[in-house]
C-alpha cells in the first residue's frame, strides 16, 4: 500500500525496553511548556476581531471603516481589501519567519527552555507596544515583536513536548501545543466580544496578550531542560536525572543509551542546515520541513481564524453577530483538538490526515457553491479547478449579482459548513501539522529542521494573510474552490509519502524510511552508518 509501513508497533531495537509512569512532575513540565501555544492562539484569535472593530478602523483605517458602513448588511467581498490592514496581521508572521533562524541557534546551543523564555519576553514587549500604539508604525513594530516571540515559541515548544513525552503517548502530549493554541483563540474571541463596543476596547484586546506571555515566562523559569538537549550539550548526569524524573522510574538505561547514540551522531554534524540537504535526509526535508508546514496554511484554516469576523461581515452578518460566529468556530476547534488528543495515538496520524482531508474538501466546495448560487458574478476561476461541482457553481453563478443581504437560513448554513471544516482541520492538519514534523528529524538536525518548519509555516501564514482579503475581493467564492483543490493535493501527498509514526520512539523514527516504498531508495542501511559518523563493517 502507498505510504509505507511500520517497522513494528514498538518502533525498533530498544523500544520494547522503555519504561515510564505518568508523574506530576511530567504533567507540570508539559503544561507549562504548552503555554507557548497560547501566545500563537491568542494572537490568531484577537487580530481578526480587532481588524473588524469600528473604533480600531476609525482610528487607523478610516477608508476601510467608511466602506464597511456603506455595505454593512450586504455581501461585499472587497469590504476589507486594504494591503496596510492585512500587513497589520501578516507582519507578525514575516518577523517570526526571520527570527526562527536565531531561535534555532539558541535552541540547539542553549536549550529548548532558553528559547521558550526569550519568546515570552519578546511577546510581552510586543503586546505593550500594540496596546499603546498611536500610529500604524507603532502597530507594525509591536506586531514584529510579537512575531519574534512566536518564532521562538513555535520553534522550541513542539520539540520540547515531543522530547519529554514517552513514545506511546507522544501524539497526545505534543497536541497540548495545539490545545493551548485553540484555547487562546477561543478566549481571544470572548475578549473581543466584550471589548468591541468601547472606544478603547481594541487596546485592551491587544494588551491582554501580556497575560499568556507572563504565564509562559514565570512557568518557564521552573522548567527543566529536555534530556535530549542536556545529553546533546554533554551534560549527561543532568540528562539522566531529568529522564528519571519525567519517566518516574530508574529503569531508563535503554532510552538513555539511545539518547547518547543520537547525541554522538549530532556532535558529528557541524552544519545541521547543510546536513538537511543531504540525500539521506530527503524524507525529513520534503515531508517535515517543507510539505506539511506549507500545506497546513494552504488549507485556508488560518484565513478563517484571522478573518472569521471579517468573512462573516463581508457576507452580510452584523458586527456583533460576526464576532459570536467566530467564537463558535473557535470553540469547535477546541473540541476537535480534544478528539485528536484522545485518538491520535490509537488510530494514527495518516488516518486523521486522510479522513479529515476528505471532509475539508467537501466543505470548501459546498461553501463555494452556496455563495455562487446566491452572490456569484460569473467570476473566472484559476485554471486547473475543473471539478464538475465547480463548473456547476460557475454556471449557476451567472444568474446572480452581488450586494444582496444574506438570508438568515443561508447564513446559518455557512456557519455550519465552516464549523464542520474547522472540526476536520482541528483533528488533522491543525495539531498534526506541528506534531509530525517534530517527530521526524534525528537529533543532529532537529533544531535546524524545526526552524525550517517554523520558517515555512510562517512564510505561508504571512502569504495567505496578506493575500486572502484581496483574493476574496477578486476571486469571491472561487477562493474556497482554490483551497479545496489544494487540499486534494495535500491529501495525496500524505497518502503516498508519509509513513505511520504512532508509538515509534522519536530516536528510532529513522527506521521507518527503510520500509517505505519510495524513501528506502534514499535511506539505505549504509546511510545510517554515515548518519552516525561510522563506516559500515
């Protein structure tokens, strides 16, 4: 079957000897580290709401405000088409993109904990600057500081959680990052709902980002470094002590020996970014560093998250109604994350990717057809989207005009479709987009690989954020068809290229490539000797 097989349910040579118990110390470290996701989530949730607030728009974007008022109860896909307004959102992700390379150096040489602390400080400063902003320049500077914080946090936290977690529950533990991200989005929507009517409300919404940053910094002061990082830094006694504490047992010799061997391989690699380009690391580069983080953003989900209030207002919902609609979608995302956490280590990563991908395709096509039937203008769509349903949508769209008030029944139907889409994303590309890449890289390239993951993720996040509103304006309902086509491509990508990684120890993931129908040609056994700086006998 396409996609490759497992080495065994236990992963390989020493995996069956690993022991662990869930201890209070382990739970504490994972919860505190996972707070890094709340920074990302709070910003995702609050920025879209703020950009739809009247008082914010009147102060910084008066032209957008006047256009919004002129088409308040009508469908106007171009209502928020303003590149400076979208730069307010996307500048954060460009800053995160650049900062992740510095974060890689800190994470590898100073440890995962150091990056978590740096990220918290930068995010705190960005929140202060944004809340006090008097002009657009201050807004952008604040957003860039927030971006540096997210770059460091997103680089270190998934690695921290994956390295701390026992193999059998690694998926569940790593998804704490996605859970706190979703909770951050959910809380941010409630904050926006409570502040939107006040002239200073947008300042409070942006300023409250200091709360998760403070929690992350204070908690981070008490975090231990991961055993993997301590061993990589040559602090073997500390590494053994921490491993014993997080595993709740003294019988950690098998796992500790794997860490030492992985560390020896890591020390032989002087240029981890250059090492990623080698033939033997082709699976990790293509799947983990490039494919999954790019596709995670090309699902269109983050566009829904940043701009949910904007989207609903563009479709004719009132300001208050649109914010509550986005709260419903973010609540759905939280529920989906719990589903993924409880079942990802049972059913596996591939099953969630493939099943949820099918749902997402259907939802995007259904949204496009609904909008085309009611509001379409016969817009020419991108070449290559030749699905029969698309053709039907274009044909029917020729009969209808724009600027029509959205009927309540259709509005409810659109919210339901978006919630189904969010439910599918929230148990697949959302959490697995961070989990799977954090599992794939060997220790010698793990920090560098995670930097590429964050860099690619932030690049496509910024690209989609910057282009979405102008695309919504010009493609109209066609933007949802474009996302549907992209999800088809990424679902095929997973089916053919990703082996199942559930319950495989993180230092033995490399064994999976030898069994895969394609990657075995790049990762022959002799390449493993090269990875460890040895010669085959």
